[in-house]
C-alpha cells in the first residue's frame, strides 16, 4: 500500500470487467479498497472512489473497452464527473446511473 502514498484524494472512477483476462477483477477490487482506505486516512470521504464492475462485455480479452456496455460506461462516467464537479448532468444521462457504481 506504500505505492498509494502519492495519491492525493480526488475523485476516481474505476470501471472494470468481471472477466478481464489481463487484470483480474479481484486485484482491481483490492486496489480500490486500499485507495479508499488511503483517502479516508487522509481525511477524505471514501465515496470519492467509485467502482463499477461489468459482467461479460464482449470486448477483446474482456479488457479493451466495455463492448456492449459502452453506452452505459459513458453514461456512468458523465454522471460521476457531474457529481464530482457539482454540476447537473446533461439530460441524456439517467439519474439512476450513479446508483450503478459501488
């Protein structure tokens, strides 16, 4: 976890595929957990780190992109950034997109 010492608490969104052949999702879950711990220890809210795992995407090696979930991934990114910046998301982004991230 020492490598996380340089991470300043700022909004981070991690999108990952459950079946990623290059970076197992459990490794990513561990990283996100440690990052949240680090942010909380630095006095930041743990919700600054958001994590969303997609089931099988159809992307090459389940790693490069989000395949059939691409539109949802883009909508989640937009909703997350809008929340982080304190602005209203554009009308095309359904309000429930924020409920789809951990």
